[in-house]
C-alpha cells in the first residue's frame, strides 16, 4: 500500500484524500490550522465538478447546503439601484443545477466523508522535503520526521510545498491587478438570500446575505498596479491599506470599513493566478490552487480543485508508476484548467470595472440583460468529461 502525504485540508486536499483512500492508498493530511475551518464566503460548484461530487455520493448533502442566492442588485455610487438580476444570468451558470454553498460547508462535507479513514495532523506544516528513490523524507514544523511514497501540495495560492519544490511564488504568480478584503458584519441592511454590489472606477464593495442570518459577508475590492507583498502576513497593514483606499467613499462604505477593522477573521489577498510549466517534480505534485489557481473572479476555484483531485487520484490508481500518473494527470487536466483561467484576464473584472468607460459599458450591459437560456453555461465549466476510474 502506497503512503501519501497531502498538505492542505481545505477543498482539494480532502477531495484527493477521499479518492486515494477509495483506491487503497494510505493517506495523511497535514493542515496548519488547529481545526477544520467552518463558515466562510459562498463558493460555486458547477459543470464537471458536479459530476465529481455526484460520484462521491455527496451531492444530496451539498444540495441541502445550497444557499440559493436569489438576486444580485447593482448600485450607483450614491447607492441608488442600477438593476437587479438572478446570479446565473451574470456568471453563466445553470439555474436549478449549479450549487452555491459556504466554503466551510463544502469542507465539512468532505472532511466528514473521510475523517474515520484518513490521518489528520492539525496545527502543523511541512518545512522540508528530501525526495529520493525510496520516497520523500518530510520534516514538519513540530519537529516530527516521516517518510512517504508521495507528497501532494494542496495548500492554496501561497503553497508552502510549491515553494519548497519549485521555488519562490513570484516566478509563477500572475497578478490580475486587484486586491480584496473579506470579512463578516452584522446584517443591519435587511438583506436575505441576496447580494448588493457598489462600484466606482477601480473600487468595489459587496454585501452578501447567505440565507436569513443576522450576519452577512462584506467584500472590499480595489485595483492596484503591483501586489502589496508587504501586507500578506500583516493584518494591521492590510486593514490600513484597505481603509486608505476607501477613505473618501460614500454609501455604506464607512460602516464596512469599520466592520473590516473590527473583524478578527479578516481575509485579505490579491486576485491572482498560478501558472507553472509543470505540476510535478519527482515524487511531489500539486493540485488545486497550489498548482493552478484560476482566481476567485472566475468563480471556478473550488470546482477546478474537485476535478483536479479526481483526475490525480484516478491516474495514480491506474498508472504503472507515479511518474506516468503525474504526466497523464497533467496532460488530461491542463486544457480544462487553462480554459477556466482564461475566463478572466488582467484588469478584466466584469463585476469590478477599473475605468469610467468600463463601468459605463458594464452598467449598460446589465440593464439589457435578463436571463440566459435554461441550458446555458460557460463551455469552460464543462470542458472536461471525467473518465471512469472505477476499475482501479
């Protein structure tokens, strides 16, 4: 039985652990947080990813967790409405089929499916890897040392495993020109199953009500020529940067900035993609955002992670060796990833226009948009037909 260490317990990691255990691998997952992360902002599961969760037997649970956002309202700078639309009319989804769930709910469903079968090491990270003919010697921050047949990095956009094996993130980080801050605040706006989006050129804000909760998700998004690398690990610097960008903004922005400053669970990051010339080296491979983050603007990060995990596990289960498996995984999955990464390019965020001209064009398009055909959707969402690895 082959042993596999997976770094990261968000979406790609547990999904990969599920399939690898199913194929007879002995799996360990290491996660830097001290527990499974609950709650979180809504994410989408569309297209090919729906086939994956259906094969996992998790589709009924995820349908129960579906939050069913009914309306998105776009606002002028003074807060007056431009128009209101169904979300699927904007993002190219398929109403009645696509899923929208809290990120934490998806993580919990995946974790519950494997927690009795997979070893989890919380509050730890990989600090060193020694890849050799007999396996990979792994050193953990805790001081523990173990050897595994394979190591998989599923640890997100700023992957530590990728850094250890492939080098500094800056080599592969394609910045798309935006930064954002996500936080939680009280729902004093009367919002239910809906979102509102406010814009001025180069700045955007969104309030997102998941169901009828007394709390809502707040987002502040802005353009910036270069990524603020100095702010990545400094929450105080992050808060000051966001507050300075929105210092003169109207509508409900002052309340949102105050909530952002007060929230202990602020999530700040840049809008970026990861582009690597290859997704594996020796006995180490990458899956999900660690290998090919598409950026949250595509709405496809979680879906690509689920599909990538399925493909990687299946190839490892059926190929004669890990080298052949990693090659087959990349050859089959890379075109799908690249089509989804191409859904957004630098400075091209339909929901958050960067210039007066782009904002005016978007608003005109929104006013004339009603709905997409019932069987519509973006071809990229279903660009990969997953093979059947059931015989593995």
